[in-house]
């Protein structure tokens, strides 16, 4: 039989101790995944597997935690890094037997939505941007510009296709055909991943879902791209009780993501940072954000 005095002391201590120290409360660690994916610059906030893996390992390794929550805010980016992060989340979820929630902030678009699909349940704000299930590549052609400037382009290669899509020469039909094939194959991988993860929840045809279009959270819920509307606090409190503890597990600082810290000159790093910032701004602007 439990000692009434000890039980009373235990109850009083639970009332005094900070909630994060109490072992009798449910805990759901939270990992925030924010920024474009795979853009390597010391001055830009970028998501890569190397940058987020330690936080994911720590969150999924928390003993007694029934689930892990992901806060996602990304316009997309590199398909490989998106897929690597997706696979790491799924591997940890299966290894540690934990439920995974994803909560969309401003956007989970393109690669950001791929990462969200690693969750067992996805929630969004009514005004979140969700979707953009497609693949894009873009560039510029400078061949006419350098001709006007009287600049002669000299390129020497071993391998007939080594200068595929060279921006300093006119587009070649065979290059465009090859690129189109690659983009379609990438698109198929993305679409298959969404079908496998969302299954019967999807409520629209492939032509609609995989057109590259994006939607508001309310529309995405109707299409089955998300499971409902809500934020991390309201959903987790509804599932695990009002006293659920939600510790934030920080990812590594974006200033340290460059191998070896700040390599090269400060001017070079600053130039890369400006270019990355412009590209990141363009990615958000495409979503109207």
C-alpha cells in the first residue's frame, strides 16, 4: 500500500516542478523545418539532411514520447534533399515506433510537401499554401547577349553531351527532349510518393493533384492533401491532454551549415549569400508570400 505522506509530497512536488521536468506528463517533441531545401549558402536558411538529421535523431530518440511533431515552412527546393529528409523521418518513425504529425505554417510546397508526406497526419492553417506537386527547372540564355558584345565562347569537351543546356549557345532540340524526360521521371517519383503516403485520403484526380498547382489549407483539406485544419498546440492538446509538453528541438544554425564554417573570403561568402537570398525570395514570391 502506498504511503499517504509520500503520495502527498509527490503531488506537491509535481505542482512545484517546471512542467518540462515532470515525468508524469505526456511529451511530444517538436522539430521546425523551415526554409528552402538544399540551397547551400552560409548566409541562407536552408534545409539539408546533414543540417536536420541531429534534431530528428534527438526528437525520435526521446523515451516515452508517443509522437513527434514537425513544423514545416518551406517553398521547396532540391528534390534529392527533400527525398532524403523524407526517408530519414520515415525510417526513424518505424525504428522508434512513433506517430508523426506535420503542421504546415506559411507553406509546404513542392519539396516542402514531400517532407510533410513523411507524417502520418498533416494539418494546415486555413491560409497555408499546400501542394505544388511538380518539378521545375529554369535558367537564362546568353548567346545573343555575348554575340552583341563581341565575345567569343570557347568550350572544349570530351563527351558529346557535356555542354547540354549550355546557356551561352542556342537551345538544342535534343537537349530539351532529354530534359523533358528527366523532369517527367522526377515528377512520377513525386506523384508515386504522394499516392503511397496519402492513399485513399486523396479526393481528386491525378490531373488536378499533380498539375503543379498549389492551394490554400482549406482547399487542400478538401482535396485530401492534408487531414485537417489546426495548429500544433490545439491539435496536440486535443490528442494528449491540456498538460502535454511540447519541447522544441532546434536544428543546427544555418550559419554553420557550410562545411568547415566560413571557407573562402568574406566577399565570396557575402556574394553567395546575396544570390541565395534573391533565389529564396523568388521561391517564396512564386507562392504569393
